[in-house]
C-alpha cells in the first residue's frame, strides 16, 4: 500500500477578508499524480498557495505526516515540496543554464540529487540548444519548460504545478505530459492544476474537481469521464 505523501484536512484560506477555500479535504500518495480540476476562480491556485504557506490558511496540512501549516514558504520548500507557478517566474537576464543552477539543491550531507542539468537537457533538448541564451527572450513554451526544470533541480518529493500547459502549442503540451509521466517514474508525486481535461485525465491516477472553494468530486479519471453531471455543472464552459 502506498504511503501518504500529503494530507489536507479542513483547509480554509483567505485573501484579506475574502474566504476562498471552505474546508477542503484532499490527499496525495507517494508516486501519485493527482489532477485538481475546475473553472478559473474556484480556488485551485489558492489551495496550492495555502499548502505552501503563501496565503492565510487554517486547518491541517501534513507532509509525510508532519504538520506544515503555519510554516514559512522556504521552510516548506526545504522539506521537499516544489512549486511551479502559473506565471513562469524565471530570471530573465540570466541564461537557461544559470536559471537551472539557481534551482539546484546543494546539501553535502545528502545523497546525490536524482536530477541534474543534463537530465533537464535530455528531457527538453530545446533547452540544451538555448543553454547560453538569456531566459527573457525565450518563447512562452521554452520558459514553461525552464520553469518546470528549475523547480525539479531542487529535488522535490512532491511538486505542485499550476496550469503548465496554458498558452502552449499542442506539441509542447505533449512534451509536458511526457515530462510529468517521467516524474512519476522517478518517484515524484504531483498535484497538477490544469484546465485541459485531456492531458489531466490521461496522466493522473486520481482527480479532484473544485467548485466555489469546495471539493465537489473525487474519483478516477474513468469515473469522471462517466459522470456527465459533474462535468457539465463544474467543468464545461
């Protein structure tokens, strides 16, 4: 039986006086890809930020059975949680290689990280071609690749990825899907916040659907495909 990686219970989150999440329960097991689906503005990104200590939150967030709610974001990251924000937060004046090296986890007391710069270049050959190019002049797809890879260089055990395929060409979307499958093969758990149902249902083992700050559905991709009512009410435009 897989071990529990992340356990969220009764999570409430706020932006100022606005109450965004209303008692969210969710979990992710080791080596599992879980998709978090829903329309824009329902609280999906807020959930990721609450887990990472980036917004005011109440309830319980346990990572490897250790309570992390209330800790500072850098402390949570050091425990082994990576975050890929929707806004592709790269360092525009630094080269591709320099961006990757900035994300590298350096702890001489730990074993060699499971990822290297060469791993990133093997996964996304286009980044190798642009190795010495300033990140600010990369295309949107290339910047997304770079953001994903830089986060991975920190050797996280769990990675939260917010809308990784937003605005990308279909060929790049396929590359991102392959990348996420590679993470699972190397034992990294993933919470994927995604609008595109096709990729989310293709690569995830379980799915949560969020609506108005609540989890309104939990199940397998097959179960969601079979539930026309949930799709119509909470997902379809």
